[in-house]
C-alpha cells in the first residue's frame, strides 16, 4: 500500500510473527487493524501492540471528543455559537493520528481538528472563541505546539512545510528525539495550489512533515470525485514520497500509520502522505444542508463502520472493558460537556476597542487615530442605552 | 411593465438563468454551485435545468477556477465564476490581476476575455474570519477590469446580465448581507433599456448634502437620508454601482448642487475607493465645496471577530455624524 520512491527509507517493516497468527484479514484496500465489526487484525507493515490501558485511553478519547462535538452543535443551535464544524465520524482519524504525536511535534490544523486538539492536552474551549465570534481563534500556538485553526483551505500545508524546513535547519531531525510536523487537511484541499506546492517543497527539501488528509468524502457538497479521479494517496508518488491509505475509522490503524510516518520524518527520511479514508457523518458545518447532495443510504452504510462502536466491540470481546467501564466513560464525557457548555456561555464579549488591538506589534499612527475617533464616538452613546 | 418580487440573491440567479437561456456559450463554474445551488443558493436549480456541462462544480481551487475560465474564454465560452466568499478570492488574485486583466491589452485587442467573477462582498452576518471582507479596491486598482456592485433586486437581475454580455472581464460584487432582502424587478425591460452597467445613479434627490455609497451600504445611506429628513435636512443619495471605471458625472452634479459630500463604504479607508472619490471631487468641484469630503468606512484593521462587527461597520449614526460634521465647517 506504500507508494512513491521505494528507494527512500519508508517505515521499517515489522517482524512478521504477528501476521501468521492473525486469522481474520482486514480491508485490503487500506491499512486496517480493526475491522468494521471490531475484529482485531494485523497488517504486515503497520502494526501496533498496545497495553490494555492504551486501548482504553483511545476509546475514552474518542467518546469524549464526540460528546464535546455534540455539545458544539447544540450550542450553535441555541445561538451560543455563530457556526460549528462537526468532527463526527472522524474521531478515529483524529485521535489515532493525534496520539501518535510526540510532545515536541508541531500540528498545523484546519478548522475541524477538535479531536487532535484534545490529544495535545489543550483546554477544549480553545477554538470556541472563534466559533462564537469573540475572537479570531488566537491562542499561543507555539507554546501548545498546535497552530491556530486555518479557514482558508490548504494554506497551512505550506506553513507546516516551512516549519519543518526550519526544524531541519535547526538540526532537530535524525533521532528519536527529533521533531516532526503534521499538516491536516481535507480531500477538497488536495486540489488547492498551496497543498500541491507544499508537496513540491517538502520533497525538494526533504522536510520532516507528514501530510494527513482526512478524506471524509465531501468538500461541502462536492464528492471527492470532483477533486480527483484517482485515489488521493496515489498522488504522493508523483511528488516523490510515499503515500498510504489508512482506514480512518480505525483508531489503531490511524495511530500505527501516523506513528510510522512521524518516526520516519523525525529520523530524517522526509515527508509522507496519509489518506485517512473516513466519512463526515453530519453537515459540513451547521449552516449546511447535506440532504441536498447525499443519500441517507450512504450515511447509514458509513454508520455501520462507526469508529467508536467498533472499538467498543473490540474492548468488550477482549474483555478490556465491561459495562461499568463504558458507563464511567460516558459519565465522564457528559461532565466534560457540561463543563464546556458553562464556560462557553460565560465567554465574555470583547470590549469594543478590541478592534484596534494587535493590528501591528508596533504602534501605527493611522490605527491610533482611528482608535481615538472610535473611542470618542463610542463615548457619545454612553448612558443613551446604545 | 412586468414585475416580479425577488430577493437579491434570487434576482442574481434569475439573471443568470436568463443569460444562459439567451446565450448557449454562458457557463457557470465554482465550488458547490451545482447540486447545492451555491452556499447562498444563488444558482439553485440551474444545474438541474442546464446540466453539469454548463453549471460546473469545480475542484476546490480558486486559482484553478479563474485560470481555466480564462482558457475557456479564449476558446469562445463565457464563464461566470463564483467565488464562494470574499476572503477566498485571494488564491485567484494572480490569475485575475496578472492574466484576466491584461490579456486583451497584451494581445493588442485580439483576445477579449468576457468573464464575470461573482463575489459576495462585505460582512454583517456574524460569520467567522475571511467571510466578511470588502476587497473591491484591490481590483479597482487594476486596469483592464471592470468592477461593479449591485445593491437591490432590479440591479442584481439586470447588472449580472449586462456583465455577462460585456466583452470585458467584470468583477461583480454582491452584497451578501442583503441577499434575503426583497425588491421589485422589472423583467420586461432589456439589456439596453435597463440602467447602464457602468453608470452611477441618483436614487434619492436632496439639496443639503450628498451621500455616496454602493453595495450593502446604499441601504444605510437611504436610512440616513430618511432619518436626516426628520431633522429637516435633505440628503441626496447616489448609488455608485460602478467602481471601475467610476462614473463621476452624477456625483459632480450633485456636489455642485449640495456643496457637501460623505462617502460610505465597508472597506477600510486607507487607499479605499472613498479616497479616490474624495480626490476627484476636490479636484473637479473645489469651488462648489462648502466643506471637505468626508468618509465613513470600516477601520484600518483586519475584519474583526463577529461580536465586534457592529462596531466596525458604518451604521446610520456614523453617517449622520459625518453629515453633521460637514455642516460644521
Ligand atoms: C480558499 C477557500 N475556498 C473556499 C472555502 C470555503 N470552504 C470552506 S470549507 C470548504 C470545503 C472543504 O472541504 P475539505 O477540504 O474536504 O475539508 P472538510 O471540510 O471536508 O473537512 C470550502 C469550499 C475556504 N474556506 N477557503
């Protein structure tokens, strides 16, 4: 399943011992470690062995981010947010790839990466300012190693590549403690010039960057066939680096493949492209009406591949989780959601003069003059109930 | 006269439909313009009626949309490109200002590019960043492009057809926060009898001061004129409609009558179109002016978060304040 320049060091092959004893086989079209029925399978190139606790943690992460996401949609419906971009259906792709990151790695997200954000141990309230309209999503992205959300499609792929070039220049590649960079984008974004240019640069400068494309099958109303007639992962080979398709509804496979790709990058072996094959279960955002462009049968077919349900089946079958455990996770998720809800509603409106803050890092006479004018104008309404 | 009551967004759509019926070479292209009918539903139903060959859902790439439209136009088609939101025209900027604007000139007139680029313009709908910008000045600054802005249903219906019929590239701004506002459309006219595409229009006559606006701000200008009338002041309202080339004739006449002028736009003031208008009026109507031309605009900051946009956008009070100030000199 790995394409591209096969002479370049790709991810190391695992010993084949596990392959022999694994009876069930996964989907041959893509890397899979957990079938849609929750069957644990192995893959010759990408496999993981996790502790029971790690399995449970992946499950817990997915349940919590789905619950937080549901809360986002509810808050929008109640007028607390201007808009919300739901990740439902994409939990495994995001949690799997996010948990594969090392602390020192840097993330360049779109506007839908709430699950990846969670895996960085960042307060989940962070993007809500953007969606509520109280700020433009500003947080200290260098400190959190998680860049601000990007609305302009594909722009961040170039930022990620440049950042990765900087990592190389700083001599921070070549070992286990090297830094890797991951850029997230959608199937629609794969058409943008910026994304394709980032592939060129990443290859030419052997940048330690992993391109993680969540192919959720749609760019608003347009099916992926409007972006490409060939599977997206195959595109990487033309740019000279490996591309691989992973079952994006399989948290274990998403984890395993991303970890390989990141390790590969941090050891100085250059970029990789991952296409996480998944599905956006809800609307594109809360302003979208998906019934105009997709069939309910299709949605139902994907529902049967649900990433959380299959992980739960696996945990049940292997007795890693029992009913009490699942209940406790649901309760915990509810608590997180309640917490989030209260804090989002309490997010204060910005003070009026905030328009003029941070236009530049140094003072600008023009902005200062306008600030003064605005302040005077605003003061003229004081007491008039404006 | 046959009239129809249409929302502004619907009126653009109806104009597109009529242009497609009249000329089989007219194509629509853009992101989500097909099945979805565009995110504002302006192209609703057109793909169903004209097919996927003429209403084209494009890959998600604005430079690609404009670049291929140029090729299609060279081949004899008349593409109408939809840019989904104002802030997403920038990936296509290079194709518009370096290629679309210049090919007729470079080819010594042998390659006209009859392309329309539709851009929903301005803010006021509580959107996230990059959805509320007013980029008109960038395009008006580039020779070779015609830049226009509709602001009511009748203009939306006729101007889009005139823009498509034009042999030159037209950047066509639509006031996104007014898409839902209804108005009468005179559907019995023709492209020639409708108000010309590149002509400004005196929409309300007055004697004391002139307010110039376009797009979503014409409504604010009219509201200001109504409010001022209650205070005994008579404002003349001019809808500029065309931003490049500017049609200054009616503006000059108005200023010569009123002696005072306020220009209103959503875009920041610095090097905005208001500055151009003020400069020209100062130059050509200097002895008629009782006071300097004032501008009421967005501030010179990035478009702010939604909960601050009411402070950012010019409103009735800011316009009335400026009118007051023109009387203070
Ligand atoms: C440059 C640009 N053009 C258009 C848009 C409007 N838009 C927002 S999301 C979107 C679809 C994105 O699809 P995809 O890249 O597949 O990501 P997904 O939202 O499905 O995760 C579009 C067209 C935008 N944000 N940026």
